[in-house]
C-alpha cells in the first residue's frame, strides 16, 4: 500500500520519468564509499568544478529579506533557518546557543496534500560521495553528499531531508551542474514535520579522510563513513553564492580567505594533519617538522590556515596541552559551537572542541 506522499506524487500532472521511478522505488540500504575511495588531493585536481554554480532548488534568489525563502524552526524566528549561531537549545534547565551548519530552503510548490514538489539539484559539477536512504539513521534524513574538485582541494555539498533520492545516484557517479538529486521532503519525519519541509543545504570542507576509522574506534553507530556531520565543516552557503562572479564561477581558495578568524590554537601534532595533506595551500611557510602546529579557525572549526609555531609560542608548549592563542569575541558572537570557551576571562578548548580536535588529529 502506498503512503500519502506516494499517492500525492502520482496525482502530479505531468509526471516526469524520474518522478515516476522514485515513487515506486523500494527502500535501499545506505551507500558507503567503496574501499579504496580516496579524497583527491589538491595537486591532483585538474579542473575547477565551480566553473558554474547555481542554487540547489528553483529558488534563484536566496535572499533572507524575501519572506518565505527560508524555513525557520518551530519557534518561528526567521534567522533560525540561516547559517551560524542562530538557534537555541535546552540542556537540562538551561538554554544555550546552537550552531546551524547550513541553510534551510523552503519549498516553492506543494501538492494538494501539502507535500513539496521542488526538485533538488546539484549546485555544481561533482562526484557522488555518499547517499543515505535510511532516514532514521541520521538527523539529516535521506541525504546526498557531492564532492567537487577544486584547486584548493575537494569541497563537499550536502542536500538533506529529501523525500526521495534519484535512483540513478551511486557513489562515484559524475554529476553535471543542475542534475536532479531528489525531491525536497521532511525526513526524518520524527524531527521535521511536513509543515516545515525544506532542503537543508551545506557547503564546506572535510575535516579528516580517516574519520571512519576514528568513528568505529569509538564503537559508535550508525556508520556514515567520513560523511558524518561531525566530520563536515560548513561554510556560510549564502556567502558562497554571493562569491559567484558574473559567469557563476567561484574561486574557493579566494573565498575561504574572506572568512573571519574566530580563534587561533597552538596544538600538539605529532604528525602532519590529514587536513593539510588534502588542502596544502592552507599551510603557510615551511613544512611542519616539529610536534606542534598553530591553526586559525572559523567559529565552527573550519581551518583557515596553519603554520609552525614561532619561538615565543613554543615556550607555551611546556604543559603539553592545547593553548588558545587568540579568540575574537565579535566573530564568535553567541558561540553556538563552543569549540573554545571562556572561564574567568581565560579562553580554553571546550568539551566539543576537544572532540573536534581529536577528529582532526586522528
């Protein structure tokens, strides 16, 4: 027996072959990266996938000042649909700022049952890195991750809460700009009600290609390989789209240089970070030779640059612990990620920051 969503899709006229196929598609297991799949290093990338960038749905203007463009949370605060420390969460009796890693784009069309009809499309040429079609296995619900070749290193885009995913998608398949990935939805239904159906869209960098090994070492489940949200470091999608030139081209290395620095850390690093193996242009100066490194980061932990410590900074390594060299309270704002926290005017690595750093250094 078909559910309400399947029946509603069958009422659509005209129906494309793609939509007809996804209505009758049976549930399939999540698709993991095959063994041996390797994120491309920057020096191996011959072309820039961001030669033409479009929006992920038919909404060509992603402007927060246009009512109805984005889907806020149940609290109704319009900013809650945007990127950054725009949400609030309750832990016990206390309220804390919460970081939102992407933007939530509202549907343009709904059918008679109130379900979205909007197609979700690839914003740029790329390769399918991951497909999850077990919505209960992730707060992302049904989601797709694409990898885009860039001279800086591979960049990911993520498309979440899909009602259904195109049956043609498989890991390793090449995607052109505008390829339909699925239909906007509200999966998992227990988290996203139909009335607030939307596309959660992210763009960013991968923290560590070895994340899957770290995750399994913690005996955690479910396993999404390296495409777990903990390993995906997002960048403001609206700033990304604004970075397009007149031909829709984005130079990602130039774009990432515009992101404000939230904090700088002196970290123990017994070996070079995998992050700089894949994004070598972000390392400044001579190659790392010692056991310490300095990294500058965005609010949510995107590493914007790395270098070896200077002699004054090396004097701080006696404790053997990570030190916060700088923290910009204006950039951190509400500090929803809490990677670094301030106690009595002294900044230190927070609990979430310790886990983030452990993943980076694994």
